[in-house]
């Protein structure tokens, strides 16, 4: 068995690639809670680095989903609430899709809440 340090990895140049991130309540859900794309200017790919900023409106959209879920009272007070799942896909210049990252999206309800009473969104990788 070879050591991971012995492995050679060919990095892909992202010139001409586009990116799309979607958040859904569960993987097969038809409704999209939040969508960002490089075509819309929400995601930037610069020097082979992908940057995805999240705004207060993005956080609020995900917080609204967490608030409206039918949770037992014990979970409603939990500091961590599951919002859904996300997937980040890259598209080659030939429009070939590649699933780069996916995982859970959780709302972290902070003990020191903002003036609007919202928490923060955490994205955990699979």
C-alpha cells in the first residue's frame, strides 16, 4: 500500500469552468431553498479558487426553513438545526457537470443573537 504523500495528483485548471451551488431540504427535493451560480455573479472562480459569499438574505432564507420545520419542542431549543443539504457542482467549458462537494446545511442558533434574532449557517462537508 502506498503512502498518500507518494500519490501524484493532476490539478485541473478551472479556466472556463462555471459553478452552481444549490441548497435543498433533502437531496431529491424539487424545491430549491437557495441557489448561487457563477453565471449570476454569486460565485467567483479566480486563479483556480472558488469563492462563495453568503449574505444576510441567504442566511435568512435558510433560517426560515429551519423555523418552519415541524420539530418536537426539545429540538426547537437546540443550538443546531438541520436546514437541508447542499451540492456544489462545477461545469466544464463543454458543460460536463462534476459534483465537487456536498453535505449538510445546519443553522447554528447563537447564544448571542443579532438584533434580528438570527443565528449563523454552518456547512459541513461529507
